[in-house]
C-alpha cells in the first residue's frame, strides 16, 4: 500500500470515529463539536497573558478552537467530519501523507491555554492527524490566558495548577480541586516545594500514562474529574512505585477495586450519616436478604493498643465482650490488639480475612490506611473504622454523638456552680469536638444563663486541669469516662475543692450497644440498604436514642440534679429536645440560629465555631503538642488546610 493509500484509509477510519463521537455526545446532550474559546471568555475577564513559547502539550487536553469558524468540520475529539472528496478531506489526507513520509509534520501548532485546556488558533488539521494516530503530545507555541483570581473552586484549582506547573513543567498534572498537588508531592515522597528533575518528570509520565489508560477505560465521561484526581484515591491504598512493575490487567483490577471511592470523590458529596440504628432492612429488601444472608458472622476487632494500657482500647474490648454475651452463637470474634504500626494492622486484617472474618472493626481513626487496603483486597468483608468523618465508600465509619451527653453535663454544671466559674477541657480540634464544647455551653446556659465557660485544650496544655483550677474554676468538664467501670477523679465533670477533684458526672461511650446494633443490622439486611444505587460514604453516628452514649452520675448527687438528668436524657432520646434547637449566637456575634434553624447532622459534625458564652478559642495546628498532631491531620476540623506529610496517611 502506498503512503497516499494509507493516508486515505486513515482518513476513512478517523471519519468513522468522528461520527461515532458526535453520536455519543449528542446522546448525552453534549455539544458534538470542539469548544470555542472566544465564546467562553473575553479580555475583560482576564488578568493577563503569558507567552510560554514552544511546548509539548498533551494531545487530549486540546479541547477546542480559538475562534468560531471551521470547528464544525471536527468532532469534539478533533476527528474529521467532512466526507471524502471534499477540499477539507484532500488537505487532511495530504497532511497525513506528509506525516507518514520522511518529511513528517514539523511545524508546531499555535494555541491558547486557558484553565489548563488548549484551544487551537492555527493547526486544527495537524491536531486531527496526530490525534488519529494516538500521539500523546503535540508541539505548540502557547499563549497562556490568566483568569481574574477569585475564590471560585475552578479558579482556585487552576492557580494551584499554575504553582504545580512551575515545579513540574507538566501540563498533564491537574486536579479538579485546589490542594491536590500538595497531596501528590507528599505521596511521591517530595517536599512541598520540590522542583522535579527531568528524570523525575520522565519517570512520572511513564507510570502516569499507564494509569491514565486504566482510568479512561473505567471513566464514562460523566465523573468530571481528572486522572490525577483518581490517582490520589488510588494512592490511598497503593504506592506510586507499584505502578512500575504492575501489569495492565493488575492495574485495571486495582483501580476497579477503589472505583466506588473515585466516584464518591468525584461527586464531592458529604457523608451519608446514619443517626439512628436500623436493625431491619426495609420492605422487599428485608425479605430477599433474610432468605440468603447467613445467620452467623465472624467478627474481627483490630486495635492499635492493648486494653490494659489504654482506656480507649479497654472500652472497645468491653464492647467486644458485650457483643459476644448478647449475640451468643450468632457471632464468633477474633481479637487483634497492640497493632501499633500500619503494617502490623494490615497484617492483622489479612490474618482476620484468612481466618474467615465477615466483618472487621478497627477501633481508632489512625487505622484507616490499613482499613482501606483490606477493603480493596477483600470486597466481601465489611470493614468499619471508628472515626467521626473519613469519607470512603469501601470503609464505613462509626462514632457516637457524645455532644448529647455533654449537653446534659453542661446543665448539671450550671445547676451546681452558683458562681458561674465553669471550665472545660477539650481534647483536640477534631470533628465533633466543637459541637461538644458548644453543647456543654448551651447546657450551662439552660440552668445558669449568666455563667461563662472557660475553654482550654489538653492538646496544647498538658496540665489544663491544673491551669483551670488555678484560675478559680469551681466546676470543670475534663476528659470523658471511656467506660462505666473506669469512673475516677479527675475524669468527667468535676467539682474543685481545696485543690482536689470530685467526679460528679460524665458522658461515656457504650461501644457494646454500637457493635450489637451494627452486627444485627448486617444480619437483617439494613447494611445492604445503603449499598443500593450510587456508591456512598456511610457513617454511623448514634446517640442517646440508641444508647451509644449515656451519662454516669455520682451516687450522692442531690435529687433535683438526678431528676434533671433523667428528664434531659429521656427528652433527647425521644427527640423532643435537641441540644442545638434554640437561639444560638457564636463568639463573633453571628446568629447561628434564631431558634427555628434545624442543624443537620453534617453541620453539627463539622462545626468549627464556638458559642458566645465560651471564653477561649480553637487552637491552630502549629500550637498543638506533637503527640496530638497525627490525629488532627486525620480528623481535624481544618485538616484540608494542613500541608500533607510524606509519611502520613493520604486523605
């Protein structure tokens, strides 16, 4: 076959592809033709222009033309649409023949770059020919158009891309949201401002190109995210170096294993928060599941500390024992304690799966990395992590609405403290903690409207209790009792007398009830009710109604305080009283509720402000003690603004 014949055959194939693209895009109600830059932006919307000179630009980032004109001659992917025998077809075939000959296509195109995408001014047919052969890049003289800087997400993401481009020189690395590049640098083991060498660029592109191909196979053009966005999800479980030795089939399988999480990340949806236990699946689903689901579950528990060295681990171990006692022959448990490192936790979860685990409970947020890997490797195992907010379709989270108990102890504090000198020690600025501070302050306000709450943080001051006592606080809310058998001073709500602390009351977690209700829900099919439809990140966040939390009282409290506690406990449990269902003003004077605003669970969980009767503030990350920073990186209310660590878990 002559070069001319080969070029003609290539045009026929490209024409067929162009028509197919038009038909597919029309079916999705998308324009079948290349975009036109002049219809999207004008000079008044620009902050400036930068001539980048000659660059090799990614062929798949060429999305349109600079001006209106002949764009209807091309499909959106730049495949031709004009029939053979036209002048357009002849010129295309001649250009293709030159490409196949020793002459080649030498002249670069001219184009504009705007928001990371390219629009051709001269060289549409050159782009078409090169893309018909799958050329990864196209040589081009590029003029960058800079948009006015605003806080719009797309503009913030673009300026994040510009910063990344200065360090990498790569147009291929772009993210749909700002902050993605910083996470990529950390995942690759680079410092935040590391400038990539030519070898590092070459190595990255070689591996990233393989990942892009796997992404394109799975992406149906509806997600609206980039391959780099999907790579960050993949890197939560796998290392970038694994791309070097992995086969195409293995890569496709590994990406498929986390595709539900890619979809969740693409939609950017908040957590699906379950605020009440549902121990039965609804309607027809219950009847279907009941007939096929086993009546016995093998349940594994993985903790990073031993019960005898950690009150938190002890409380969860009591929960495991309670599950065994209540469920009897319906469950068998495996216990893996003291898994201090992520690799130890990963090994424990592998052993649990090998030993037939149907469910794995990981009892601390720091085990999320191991949970993700276990969920990807064993999709038939239900994996749950005890954390307040860690959106992940493959790993569900569970926690308790401890703020409900804090509201009650706040009311007790206000009733007992006539001077109104009340202190509060918060643990760390993580999800749910500001809500607990505010709920306590609102409880105080209920019984002692003039009282103030002095706030200190144990993550900043190792002797916050002593500091509050020195300031003359008569009642202090300290760390909560982790379990009823561990009530001791100075935990919970304490009265301060002559330098001594007397525990009065404390909220506590009842993990046994949480585990029983979760396991019953799995057995009855309510778990699967969340599995229908689009993938979702599910979090169980239960409170007094499900006895996931409760309040422990000292035995010699005045009868009126006991009655008040019981009244508040019943009212919150039956929904007739909600801690935040009242007029609320924050410290800065903002009216957070006029008394009619209903705070949805997601808003309460992610509260990042303090009520007006709180004296104190939320500490910045740099003020935290080193031992507190790891958890705040994972669960902090401002975690998205904390620079990622090379050794840390990728969020």
